[in-house]
């Protein structure tokens, strides 16, 4: 960001839009993208999103700031398409009980990529130019998009793997209308869960280095490295969050536990100027902000009253809600700091908003296989 500001002679406010453009764009376009994507081949829809994610390669041609900003918008539109479609593809290829594990592996790769980027971006930009990281990451995305068009496959329309035998079966659940999906109680609860938890996560990621540097007087390099602890812990938690629901056969307990402790661990990382407490709290925050994610991303394709393709729109609504939280979090902390002169009010409010994860977890229906088995085995009531 400082190198980009220097190259274009722009202010911090203008440069901040490069960070804000992605979550704001995803929040706006996720639902329309999901509606359009449901009507077409999942493979082709995913390919379109994957190629849009590689828009960063165009930054090599940019001579002003606005075209660079547009590459960020292209990336965001692609992300709004690929994430829900990927979940639907997984639901077609894997038995229901295995979907949380596969989702956990996918999300852990996202965390690993974030960790790699946090380490590699500044050296690449320093050695070459500020454009280099954007172009390199875009070229990697372009390579993956090309590979998907060659080897990527999808199951026949409306088919998925059966629960026990692992054989292909027809998904007989109904395709709901867009209006029915958007007003569905579970859709709104899942979006609310992500809005609060992602708001806190992005508020921490954006402001904790500045907070530790300015308030706890840490060297900037050390302050910037501490949030990577939560990223590494979160990567392990994603894998655990995929394996444990597979063993337990339920989704809700992992959402509820994460909702209880996510805000608490964030506040502990703020209030205590002790490096051991901070590192321990950051590790726990990484765990509780990621443990529930595989379950949340699995539930839309397990809902008994809508098909997998309807679940794509549910995922799009979740993306919209979560990225709205991503957009709000940094602004909330920043503006309250301008008003009060302290980071604490913003952190506390963001932590309180993360309780939406707990509330949603308590109110969501259980979609795991064990809950379905209990319902199936329950004797019918006498007339």
C-alpha cells in the first residue's frame, strides 16, 4: 500500500479503497451471481469466476490508480462466483458426511495462501515493483482457471452422492424460487452468522498491528507478525472442523462453541499487554474463528427442503452478509478511534457483533447425518 500510494501520489483514504473494494463488491454482486450461476453448468460458471479472479494480471498494463482498482473489482466478482459454486460441486462429488472435511481442506488452503501472501508480498514488491505481487498472484489464478477448464468435471445436473453407499443418485429436493430462498429462515441465519464473525475477524486483521504498535509500543515488524498466529491456528482448526463433524455427525455444536469463545478470545488479545497472553489469545481466536466454517459452508447443501443448486444461492447470500461484515469491521474501529481516541470501543462492538454466530447456531436446524438418522428412526405417533 505505501508503495502504491507513492507511485500514484494518492492519500491513505484513496488507497484504502483497494482493500475495501473486494468485500464491498462481493457483498453487492454475490446474490445476483448466485442466481445467474444456478441456471448454467457448474463447471462453466466456476471457470468464468476463476478467470475473473485472475484479473490482477491486467495490473501490469495500468498507468493510473483507477484501472488497478478495477482489477480488484474483477477479482471480487470472480470470488463471489467461485466460492458458492465450489461448494455445490463438492456436494455432487462427495457423500454428505464427507462434505465438511472437503470444505475444511479447501478453507485451510485459503488460510495457508493468506499466510504465504502476508510473508511474500512485501519482499516481492520491494525487489521488483508494487505491481509484481498483484500480477504474480493473478498469473497463478489464471493458471488454475486454465487447468480447471481442461480437467474440471461436474456430475450430471441435479445429481449427488448418496449418504451410505457413495453411489450416484438423483437429488429429489426441490429447486426453490429466488424469493423463497432469500426469505428462508435458515438463509438469513447463516448470513447473520457470517456477518458478525467476519466483521470481528477483519477488524482484528486490519487494526491489531497498529494497536500493538501504538498502544503496547511493539516494534512494527513484531506487531505485524502476531496476527499470523491466528492464521496458522485457523488452518489447523479448519481441518479439525472438517474431521470432527464427520465423527460427531452434527454441525451445530461447532457453531455454538465458536460463537461463545470467538469474541472473548479477541478481547483477551486486546486487554492484556503480555506477549504470552496475546499469542495464546490469538491462537485461540484463530481456532474459534475457523472451527465452525466447514460446518457453515456445508449446511446450505444439506438442507432437506431445497436442492444443491438452491444451496448455491444460500451460499451467495452468506457471502454477501459475511463480506458486508468485512467491509464494516475496519471502518467501525477506525471511525470510533477518530471520535474517542481509543481502539477499544470499536473492538468491543465488533466482538459483540460476533455473538451473531452464537445466536444463529442456537436457532439453526441441525442438518448433520446423525440428526437425520434420529428423525428417521423416531416412531410415528399413533393417530
